[in-house]
C-alpha cells in the first residue's frame, strides 16, 4: 500500500473547500446576522451620519434687529421674534433666509409673549400671552396657514393655559387644537379642545396634573420620589403607571421613560431609558450631563443631552440614537438648546456673532 492511499481524492478536497467558501459567503450575506456593535465614545456627527446637514440662521435680520427663533418648521424655516425698527413693537415673523412674513405685531408695553408652537405642515398654531394696562393677563390661541394669508384668532376662551416647554403644549389633531389648562380646583386639570375653524372649546376635567405627550396621550408631570408616573390615552381610555425609584427623576412618553439619577457630585449623573413596562433598559450617558429638552425620545429615537466643560462657556451638545445605541457629538460649544417636532437647534456666539444652527432629525 502506498503513502497516498489514505488521502482523500483531490475532487473531494476541492468540493469541501468550495462548500465551506459558499457557506461563509451565505453567512456574510444573511440578513439575520446581528448588526456590528455600536462605536464607543462620542462619535462625531459627520461620522455617525454621512451627509448630515447643519444649516445656519444669523441672529440678526437684514434690518439689523436681533432675531430669536422660537420654532423651526424645518432646518431652513423658522418662526421667531424681533423688535421693529424704532423699538415700539415686537414682531412675530416667519423667516426663510432673508424672506420675512409678519404674522403678528404687538406694542412693547403689552409684554407680548408667543409660545406653544405646533404645525401639521399646513397650519401653524401658537399661544399669544399679553397683559392689559391694569396688568391683567390675557391669552389667545392663534393660527396661520403656511401657504399665506393673515393670522387669525382661533379662540380667546383658553382658560388658564398651562405651558410645560414641551412640544405638546399645543397639540394639532383631526382639524382641532388641544391644550392643558388649570381647572381652578386643587388636584385637577382640564383638557381643552377647539376646532381650528374656531368655536366654543370642549372642556374635559381630569383628576391629577397632566401634560400632553404624543397625542392622544397625556402624561403626569414627574417629581423626585413621586411614587409613579401615569399616562392616559384620552381616546381609548388605556392607562399605565410607571413606578419611580428613590432619588430618581422620571419622565415618560407613551414609548419610553427617561430616568435621571443625580449622584453625590455634579459629575456623577446617570441617565437611562427604559420602556414603560420596564423592558429594554439602556444607559445612555453619564458624568457631568443633563437632559437638554423636556420631551423624551424625540421621534421615538433621539435623546438630546448637554455635557458641561470647564474649558468653554457653552456645553457639549450630544445626541443619543436609540436605533444605533450611539452617542453622537453635535457641537462642542453650544449655548441655548431647543428641539421641537423633529428639529434640533442651538446657538453659538452672542450679540453680533450670534448664530442659530439647525439639524433636522427627520433626515438622519
């Protein structure tokens, strides 16, 4: 017997190698394979999202007036305020580049304030707060079509409007607009709803204090050691509660709850997200950090944080993406930070150097 008698035929070896290669290729292409692990640390925005666009809006108008954006419809169109030439009035403007559309003009002595902006893509709504000569406060709900025409009053029967600096302060839905108001009774609040065309608001009294989350959900306002956060669907009647742990600040949406635990030092804050039923708990960020906006998990995907720094006067602006489990650095020196309806904006500089930067999260 020769030494080659124990070797497998060459054709078997070639077949085996080919089969193994084919199996490896199938595994590499198998969509059921788990995604690669997320990158660690703070990933630059340009690395995390190829082609991400940050647009800039100057902090002054062509006439030299300082401009403060209050709401962005998208990265290039904003609604904001500026004093009129001469300083007698405050203007509410819809701005696209250097193109301005005046929505409202109020005398400075009325201490006019505009808040609670919301849009469905066709209509823009907001709350207008003013004071009379005797100091009495008044509030109205206003609306304007984005394709043109004058702004109009939806209702003056607003009750004592409750504003939480959330994107649900006004909710546009089904051709109507809803908001929360103080009921005047301790332990109760009211949900008010009126058609965009105007009319008498429908008033619904609720036991407890609520803010509007993603319509039709209302969520109770959180406090440290409050016991529980309650969410109620005003259409279906569905309801759930989430317990609050000791030393925890808890805020919820219908999909996610944000847990903030502040440690013994300012650099030991821990922020986590979890599903309301307690599943899928994710530690998103820790250290000298804070949540930059009140709303939880914008678009059910993004958290917005700031990290303080002893080196710069501003803060590092961070974006946590729940779909990739990555922490993304958006800016290394942000001033004011706001997010509404899927658009994130922040400021840098001051006075003549003030610039507002916008990132449309819906494009990521």
